[in-house]
C-alpha cells in the first residue's frame, strides 16, 4: 500500500483536527486517535487494528511519560483510560462497519502470526501481498514494549 506519513510510525495525522482528505486519497492512513478525525462520508477500505485494552493503556501511559505529560499509574487513572478507550472503540466500530470493506485485526495476531494477517489482507482486499512481507514485523512479545520501538527502528536504519 502507498502510505501517508513518515517512517516508521506513520502517525503524522494522528493528532490533528484538520486533515486534508484529498491529499491522502488512495493511500493508507494511520489514525491513532480517530474519535476526532473521522473522514468525510465515502466508501473506505478499513483495517481496524485492535489491541488488548490493558496493554493499550500501558502503552498510552508510557508514551505520555516519555513526552513529559503528567500522568500516574494509579488504578483510578488506568480505569479512566480503559473506560475512555471502550467508548472510543464503540464509536470507531460503528463508523467502520458502515464502510465498503471492514476487517478487524488484533494487534496480538499481527505480532504473533503476521503471515496469517497477510492472508486475511490478501483475501479481503483482493491483493497479492507476498508472505515475505511478514518479515518486517519485529519478533517480540505482543505485550507493551518497555522502550520506544519506533525510535529503535530509526536508529537501526
């Protein structure tokens, strides 16, 4: 897929409210925070990447700490993040189900069995992606990574 954004995270539009949808036409676009960035009505092909909520919250708190935002690992904070993500997921799923093609991929499946995910993408989107594309998935646990994986990928390039 041609992608929009900067390697390796492709999150250029992740936190903006004014996306130029014409500019990203016919490209894969990663939207980490879709609740503020739903695209205008059209027929989209949607790949919904879903992650275990506990792991997603850990990742969010880790990222907030890394960029210097105030946060804590209290049960109350983690519960608030989890509840917020549950609500986000409901909205995202409702929107995505109305699109032309919609598949859900669990993050854990992507990390632990990337060739199976490539098979699903090939089937759902009528593609012919080589199974060797799975080799780009970093072999690791699907649990929240201690460091910043994207930064380590940039350093290794």
